[in-house]
């Protein structure tokens, strides 16, 4: 089973709202990733967690706050977003030290 | 620095015709190579990967790719496409450490 699940599928939020995106995998992967994808563009890496510790932050604005509460779960907390943050947010996971990443279906976010 | 170039942004093809989607990468060291497919309004699905070993890699849905180190290429091929293959295809490369570098994508459009 190579399934990564993401909730919600769609999210609409105002610029003053606080919301969270959730990602879950039960494959025993110890590395998890957040990507942002704008329309007609490739995914851009935001964060990497390895063994529940943040290992890569690609200079993402602080209005995006990742959290990895356990080895199966990855959250992305959103606060005071801008309309340009509207995008598809993809989660991925892999075995630590193994390069193949498996992606979830994404959360499509619209910031009004 | 690594980079990935997908030489065609759009590839229109008729059903049951063969197709080749081209990918070139730039790196002075060994890399790992991937092809992902993204259907409309979905996440990325792994088609195939080259980590080591045989340079001809077979993937899902009848796709295959050949790693050519001298030409730094990893072109994706399918001998006979179906309407259902219409999607965006991304080539990606990594040196390791979790940072996938994606090409700009190729939109494959299969016409009846």
C-alpha cells in the first residue's frame, strides 16, 4: 500500500483565518514533505521532516508553520495567508534515506 | 547545481500512436531520476524511477524510460497511448537528502 491521505480536499479561507492541513501515511515512512504547486507549474518543496524533526525549510514565510506530531502525521498550520498563497498543497512521504517519494492527492487552497 | 529540462511543454498525439517525452538533466555527480504523472485535479503518481542498475526502466501503465548517462537524458516512452494517458508528466532528479528537483512538466494530450 503506497497511500498518502490529505484532508481537507478543498479549503477556502480569509486572510485573517487560521486553518490546518493534515497529511497521514501508514507505510512506516520516516520522511515527510510539504510541497506547494501553482497552476501549470511543477511542485516546489517547502519543508522536509526526517524522523519527526524538521530537516529542510526552503525559506518559507512564517505564516506557514509545519508540525510533525508523530511518524505517521504531518500538519501544515496556516495563518494570515495572502491571496497569492492560493495553490495545491501536496504532501509526500518516503523511507528515510530512500529517495522515492509518494504523494498524496493534495489540498486545493483558495485564500480570499 | 542540478536542473531538469523537459524539452516539450505540450505533446499532442493520436490514440494508439507511440510517444516520447524528453527529459534532460544537469548534474556532475550521480543522480536518481523519476517520472511522475499528474491527472487533472489530482496529486502526483510515480510512473517509474532509476536509482541504479539496468538503464532501461519499466513502469506502470506500459511506460518505460531509458537512462543515458553520456547524454544526461531520461526520456519516457510508450509504444501505444490511450485517451486515459492525457495528463501532465513531470521528470524529477535528486542527489539525495529529500530534495526533488522537478522539470517544468509536459502536457500530453491524446486525441481520438
